[in-house]
C-alpha cells in the first residue's frame, strides 16, 4: 500500500484557503452516497497481467471494507469496468495511435474487451448481485458518451461519491475531476486507490484536493458512514 507523505507547504496552502481546516466534507449522507470502484479488473490487478500493479492488489481489503460499510449504511456500491469494443480504436484514436505502441494497443483492446482475459473483476473483490456494474470506454466514467454512470446515480439521488480503485492518477483522477464539475461531492479514499508509485499517487491526491475532492482514509470514511446510519436509525 502507498506511503502517504503529503508536502507540508501544500497542506498549509490548503488550510489557508479553508480557514484553517483541511477536511472538506465532515459528514456523509449515506443514503445519497455511492462507492465508485474504478477498474479493479484482472488486467490491472492479476499477477502477470499487462497492467498489473501490486499496489492495486494491496487495496482490495480496504475496498471490500468500504463496500460492506456503504451497503450497511444504505448507500450504493458501483463497480466501474473499462470495456473496449471494436469501435474503441477508431473513436479514441488519439490515445491508441499516439500514446501506445501497436503492440500495446492490441494488448489493451484485446485484454479489456468483454470476455477478454483481463476484463473481469479481480477475484478477491466482494462484489454482490445487488451492486451496480457500469462499463466505460474512456479514462473518466463521466466524460460524454463514456458510460451510463451519471444517469444511474441521478436515478438514485446520489450526490456524494467515494472514489476507490486504480490507477489513482489516471482513471480515478479523471473520473473525480469530471464528477466534481458535475456538482457531485467527491471524496478520494487515499488508502483505497492505487498508482504505479507513491509519488504519482500523492501528487494526484494533492492536485485533486485543491479544488476537486476531499481526501479521506478508509477508516475515516467508514466512521462517517456508521455515524450516518446511526443518525438515520434514531
């Protein structure tokens, strides 16, 4: 799991912007909250897979804890998976033709097609039939045409997103940024996201924390969900 050492100067600037506090969202309305788990697929988590990260496998227990706490509190759990079709190479040619070698392009398109060897959710994840499963074909699940995530969340009156998954600084960050600009309250769960290294992980979280997302730990989020459930029971 990532070592979280945030730059002191960055934290001080954020405190100054927020009147001395760092936390953006001190409470969570559980019934209007969704845990959105990004790309925790075999392609990115399975040992020996092309996009495999040991850090992604390390966050599985925290994601499972968050999923259970979200369900228990009355929230929604969403598993977002990257799914490429025969049209993906053409409709996203800028990425596939300029940021990938031909061999990598073929590996990604084949591995993340429906039924591809890397497409399925990683086997250690506690996904339930009552959870939502959403397919996307861009880094962000909210960019126009990428997925149906936004309409499903609207139907459930969700206004708060807990972002977990991989890769922190690519699909998780892209989704978080777009979500914030669509007026969702976004919380990046710091120890339930994974990047290739600590530096990229921390840089992504600090960039998001400026204007797009609160940064909270798994334990802190679970505590807020449990408090919300207790308030609702009263």
